[in-house]
């Protein structure tokens, strides 16, 4: 658990300024941001990156 007011993702794709007193925990590709004292509110961010040369085949239904 890290207690600071700024979170930078490992991938450098996004950053978040946290409210005072909130913390974040990181487990693999999931970041959880919450207020640890009274449990009010939780924000979870899950992310992954697709290689630039990956061929995405999107089908319309």
C-alpha cells in the first residue's frame, strides 16, 4: 500500500492525482485506489497493452 497523492501507471499510459488520505495498491495489471480509514469509495483500473503489430480482426454481428 502506497500513501502519496500521485499515481503513475507502470506503463506510463495514465496518471491520477489522488484525494488527500487515499492510497493505492498495485497487483500485476490492476491498480486499486481507496480511502483506507473508513472504506469510502474504491476505484479499480485494469489495463493491458496490445503490441502495435498485432492483427485485430473485428467482426460485425
